C-alpha cells in the first residue's frame, strides 16, 4: 500500500507502480488505518515524521499498523546545525528545491529522540544509517554520517 498524506500527487505516484498490481494507493492517514485495524509486515514512513503534529502519536500508529515481529522503517532529518544549513537554508532558500517553509527545524528529531519515541511505541531500532543525495548523479547513497538525513530500521516488539 502506498499511503499519501497530500505531499505528492497520487496519480503521478500510481504511474511509478503501474507495472505492479499489488500496490494499493490511498490518500488517508495512519490513524485511519489503525481504526480499520490494518496490519502490515513492513511499514515504511519516509520523510513524513517531521511534518506530523505529534511524532510520538504518529509512531504509536506506525507500531499499531506493524504486524508482530514486522519491520518499521522511518527516515527523517536530524535536528543539527548542519541539517539547518542544508535542508532549510540550501534546499529551500538558495537552491529552491523545496518551497520556503516546507521544514521547521524545531520539528526535526535527533536519532536519539527517534529511537526513544519508537521504543516507547513498541518498536526496537536495530539499525540506523545516514543518506545523502548527489545532485550531479541524481542518486542517493547510504553512509555512516547521520548528521543530516537518516533512516532507522526497527522491529515490532513482542
């Protein structure tokens, strides 16, 4: 299932997965899926948590949607001076890759904060890595540096 919260256009998202009939596209919230008692073996929330009103409640919803011993993957932006310089000043104001005001630095989470929030929600973080976009090649790479963008992988606790 591709869950869209309104940041991107569902029709263009469906073009991406048009060769795969197993993807269900829907424009809803994690909380609505919890109400429907949906469960997923793997849940991936990429670049979403920094835009929600309550990160802890969002992680509780992610945990509720993850099947027993299932995987939860969350990516976000670290609340660091380096992330402020790159994700806000450079991406929004200098390069204008994103509309100004897309990100609020105070909404970014440190890796420690995300780990704690996920743990309280019942997800045990197993691995974490940084990732970076290379505008010259148009590709993303994983790296050990988690000072800007990072991704966490965890499993639902018993």
